[in-house]
C-alpha cells in the first residue's frame, strides 16, 4: 500500500454574534445565528512529506442537493455555487442561491406528504464559509439533521439525528475536522478511508424526525427530506483512495 498523508489548512475570519449552545442530541440544538460572516478564501490543502501529495481543490459546486418524498427522489438535483443557499417550500423558480421544493410535482404524493410540505415554509439556510457548513432553521417547525461529522465532534453515535428548532442553527460539517479524521484513517488502510464517504453526505428532514426516538426509524419513512452531498470532501477522498491499493472487490467511486 502506498503511504498517503493528508493535512488541510484554512485561513478565515468571521464573526458570529451568538455562540453555539449544544444540548442533548434529541433536544434543542444551537442558537439564533448572525448573518455577519466575512470569510477570506481558504488555502489549498497541503500534504506533509510522509507520503504521496493529495491536494484539496475547491470544486465549482460546493454541494449537491437531492429532494425526496419518502423513498422517492423528486425533481432534478440542485448544484450549489453560492456560499449561501435557501431551501424552502416556495413555488418561485429556483435560482443560484435558492432551491424552491414547493415547485416540484409528484403524481404519487399522498395527503401526509402534502400536509408536511405546507409546513416547510421559509425552510432552511445553508451557509458554507471557511470549510464549515451551517444550517439555520428559518421555518416555524423543527428540522432534523443526521451528520456523522457533527456527531463525531460531540462524541455521539454516528447515526444520531439532531433536532434543530425554529430560529436555531447547527454546524453540520467542518472540513478541518474531516481532514484530521482522514489523516488518521489512511494509516489504518483502505477500508476505513472508504467508510468516510458516509461523512460526506448529510440528511435533513423537514417537520418529521426519524431514528430510535421516533416512530419513523429511517429517513426514507419521512414525508419530505433532502440529501446534501459535499462535493469537495468527497472528491478529495476519492483522490486519496486512488493513491491507495484497494482490497479485491472494492474500488473508488470516481
């Protein structure tokens, strides 16, 4: 196996007027989030001289958003280019910084889904700044988030689902933390690195929660939810996997 070492450095400055308040995984998470963020662009990643250099390159689309109703994908995937993205229940045409899922049609939509969609309202705001992703709940009902990166940070079970009440926010991904985990995983072999692909995907449900504390056990049982794929970390991970020797039957996803 070829040795690969990974380290990521970010330089940024921003001001958030209120700090995060972290409670229990199933309780209220976060606090009202300030919009006063002034980021400086991040450096490209660097790798020390212990192994093969693998450079992090910021892609033109920082994330991809897929919308689902139960286990059915609805509409086309949304590619985000702007650092701030609103996902709401509006019926206006989507733009670079707004994804209106209220405009999407589904002939198999039942009454439960219709009722849930009415409560999405102003939806959520996703903010990508200095390698970190924040979610802010702009609606009048809670949203539910499953992020392995966030769960590892708080020493929760990887499958934990966090409830984000109206007016609150949560840091759902940190690229520096991901880089640290990736750097540790490469020394353990191909499979631990491959498993990090799950950390590059975040699931968010509107109105209805899921998991051990809820009647619905899986996200595909919730009426309306989105899957957020972080393109930069996923592509970086793929480049690392290409440099490693995979076991038989396992390949990278490039």
